[in-house]
C-alpha cells in the first residue's frame, strides 16, 4: 500500500509517497511566488489558490514513475493559526491571513478578555498568531467580507475541502487556535455571545486520522489518483512533524526546524502556561501534545544567506563552532516562544571574522533557543528524557544536529523520511492510520525508523553551556525574559511543590 502525505507550508507545498513500512517511494515540492510587497508592516497573506496549485505540482513530481492508482489514502497538513474565508460557493473572499500576521493585536486583547475562562482551563493566551482574533479583525475591519462569509477554514481544511468536496469540517489540532474547547469538545458560547461571531461559520471538528471524505472525480482526474481514494482528517504542521519524527508516546519530545522552530511532545496531563507561550493540542489517543512555535528558525538562513550559500557554509559549520559569537537570529520583530516579547529583535554579540563564523553562530543561536524551550517546558511540569526526536529541513544538516546535541546535552534522533519530507511524512502516517493501521501510534511505530543518533560531544559541552548562559543573560538584559508576578502566582496555585 502507498500513502500520500501533503504539506502546504509557508514557502511552498511538499508531497511524499510512503510505503506501509515508512519507505519513501516518491517526493515532490513546489515553491510559492514571492509575497505581496505592498502590505502594511506585520501583515502576511497568501492566496488559497496558490496552495492548490502547489499541491498539484508537488504531487505530479512525486508520482513520476509511479502509478497513482496505488495510492490507498491521502493525508494533509498545513500551518496553524492561518485563516481563509469562503463564500457559499467555497470561493475565497480575500487572501488568507497567515499565522505570522500581527494585524489583530487589538482583537487578540478582546478575545482574551471574552475567553479568559477557556484560556485558563487550557493553559494558553489568545495572541495575534491565533485564528480567532483574525476572524474578529475581518468582522470589524472588513465587514463587507464578513457579511458574505459562509465558512472560515484553516489551510489544511481548505485543501481537504478542495480534494473531497467536504468543506465544513476541521480537526482537533487545527481548531485549538480558533477557540475550540478541547476538554468539552465543543465550540464555546463566548464566540457568539460576546464576540458576535456566528458559530454557523465555524466547521465541525474531527479527530486527526479519521475519515474526512473521498477524492472527487474531478480531483482524481486532475491529480492522477483513483476515484474514491479516502482522505484523512489532518493535523497542524507542527503536530504532523512531531509524529513523523517518532515522538508519539508520553515522555517523547520533538523539535522541528523549518521556517520556524517548533518544539512539541506527548504528555499524559495538560500543561498550563499562564504566559501563553505554550499550548497543548489533543493527541488522537486522548493524551496532550504540549509545545510552542518560535518566530525564529531556518528562515534566518534563507534571509541572510540564501540556499546556495547555506549549502556551502553548512558544510564548514562544525569547523567554525563553537564560535566567539552569541546570536539570536530573529529575522523580523517579535517572539512568541520560548518567551513572549512583541518588541524582540535579533542580535549578534561580537564581530564575526567572516561569514562562515556568522553562519555557524546562527545555527548556535537557534540551538540556544531550543534549549530554552525545553527548560521552559520542564518548568511547567513536562518530563523530558535524554533524547530529542528531530524533523524538518534542519534535521538534514549533520552539523546543525551536532551543534544542537552539544547545546542541549541530549542525543538528537533523526528518523528516516522525516528529514526529507518533514510534515508530509506525518500526513502520510495519518493516511496510513486511516486505511492500514488501527491508530496514529500504531502507524507511527511501524513507519518511523531512527536513521541516526547524534550524541553530544563531552569535550564541547562546557563551551556550549557557557554560550547558552550568555544567550540567556542577554535576553534577560533586553527584557525578553522576565520573572513576573503572574509567574509567582501561577506556581503558588498550580505548582506548590516548586521551590
């Protein structure tokens, strides 16, 4: 059996065709055009048709030399917190507002006030990166669009709707940032009663990996797949990358380095964070998936170095690390995890002797941010072992994996397929859980295999630990990391055992 995983990312679409034991049989990718240049600062938009065009191109590449009739099921994943609005004919009424769009700051404050009870129960805060404030922004600032709206969907849901014709549905992971109550499994009343947003515009919610629909005849002909091929309910890209890495059982944690850095794991209990840095998706088995997404990640390499220079300097990175520099390679403004700092900007302490050292320092900076992320999760009660599963494009870099292992003082496990296809592999696992295996955990256990384990180098640990302390001190000095009264109250109430 062959399973198709589709990942619609920030910069393009990926497709992986995967066998039932996890073997990668075909892959393809497409690149979206440049973003609009005339948008106000902090705005990020994409046209939903770019997603479907990208899927067609990526799937066409993956199918070269393969029979599309062999594909037994399809899974889809995409960005979390992005919003598209459709009319009654399922046509986009405006470009999608992306997860990293910050225009809805005032609306986030309003939503947080209205949804304080839910946010406290689930342990997060509504921020502009969430979908619900973006929907409220549309109602307030684009009333003519809201008046014609028939449905709000995530990018994952939009692609599944395009594939199946079943538009009015979503999944448990994508709706977290939409205000869905993951404990009661229902849309809370405050969305309609206090925000004035009609719940008729929100989708029904399924567990990831359950049946979302079947490919329409039109899509089958267009894509070269068999009529009636089942499509699984999806996941956010962070959750999909997590299961692709092998982190599917309680106590297992994963780092995905794509455009951004995403840290996620599995916990039997809900972790609560009063500062809103961490949120918990729901595992299909009923456990929790605590984690957070930084605004920092491999994007810093794309912006500063570009693909060709990244490849060249990446080959020399270990020869230049540890560097004499301390870097926080944030490319834009504002951070959301592991600290919440809307005014944060990147920094480099020291003067690089050349661009090779600057490149290595960027890798070290993301590794420092990753260590801080795991320390933050541990403070909230997470139990994290001595190994970290790794996924995303960053996992393909042996140098970066070694720098991360040395910085974390933990083994970094890279799994077969996840580095090549990232979240698309996770989407394929969802498809396999629908048609071949009994659960996402069973599918992940059969399809994910550790390819290499990168152990920390004992003789380098002190140097990287010192760099990390400098990184933290600078973040404290700039006010990015703070100890607030809210922290103290939180620990007294929820973690009285904490010294």
